C-alpha cells in the first residue's frame, strides 16, 4: 500500500467517524467516552472487510476528500471539546466554496470550451490568484480561508494524494454540495427571520 492510499483512506475513515456526531446520543457522551468511540470507529473503518476496508468503499465511490473537507471535519470533531470556529470565519469559507463550485464544475463538465481544471497542474497565474485570495482573506480576518488554502497548498506540494492537481486538494463534489446547502439554508433562515415578523 502506497502512502497516497494511506492518506486517502485515513481521510475517509475520519469522515466516517465524524458521522457519529450526527447522532444526538453520541453528542451527549462524556468526552473520554466520545474520544474512545470516535477512535474505535476510525480504526474499524480501516479494517479489511471482504478484502477492502469500509473507508476504501467510500473512497472508491467519491475519490479522495479535499483538504478543505478534512479541515471542516476536524472542526466538527473538535466542537464537543470546546474548539469552535466562529460563524464570522466559517461563513466566508462556505460562501467562497459554493461560488467556486458553481463556476468550476459546469465549466469542467464542458458547458464552455475552457477547462479551469488544467490550471491546477501548476499554472503561475492561477496560483497567483489563489495567493491573492489568501492575502485578501487574511486582511479580512477570514482565518479559515487562509488555513484551508495554506493546508491544501502544502499537501499538494508534498504530494500526499494520488492527484497532482491542486483543485483536488481545495475542492471536492461532496464539499461543494455541503457548502451550497449551508449557504442556501442560511439565506433561507435570514429571509424567514425578516419576513415572518413583518407578516405578523
């Protein structure tokens, strides 16, 4: 098994373990018991099941998870321990992910003649734009955007995944869907909060 297989499988095992936090009874566990449960699920997801670990099945269906996804998963796991990202920092990250996916995926699927995916193989202009976004986010104190770009770029430079395209480290379809849902949900809640009191 190559290092890229280990990192990819561990990413999916982390996601599987984090799914346990969706169960209310799990969230009510004491921190020591929660830690043991999450660790046990993580290990179980890496154990062979008919020749392939559970994490391998999910990896085979959706590919490696982006570093940005793993960052958000890490924050979800740390939330019960009191380490919480502020909404001021989280909201801009989800917004930029949703906006990027809205532009990136249709173009990559052939809606236009231009494919932005090829820029991720080391295009100087593209990396300059990414650096500019990171600097702007730093100036605006959007720390999660800065952290996600920094971690994704570092992981790409180290080649921890099979892909040599930095887009795969920044974005993935599951993350795009989650970000779009989160942004639309927040907008809907904001619209309801303004509309319902006025209707009353």
